[in-house]
C-alpha cells in the first residue's frame, strides 16, 4: 500500500512537525541540561526523519507555493 499526502496537507504536516520538534527540543534541553552537541544531534535526527518521509514520497510538499515550477 502506498499512502501519499497531498501538497497542501504535506505542507501543514511539515509545519506542525517542525514546530512540535522545536518546542520538544527546547523542553528536553531545559529538563536534562544537555549541551549544544546533543541538541545538534537531536535536530539532525528530526530533520532526517522528515527527509526520509519526503524521499519515500509520503510527503509531497509544495513549500506553500514559494517555489513555482517553470512550465516549458
């Protein structure tokens, strides 16, 4: 089964994911007093998950129409 989200839904999911992960990282950093390197690793891991979902074409972002494709 291949599930795909539309471009508008993908944009919304990506935005919510990024906001939640940023606030989650801030909360975890303040809770456990971790350093900058650990924060960087957590950030890279969350971006890797997002990249993987785009790479397998589950998410199909249109980047809110910011980058219009030129028609030939």
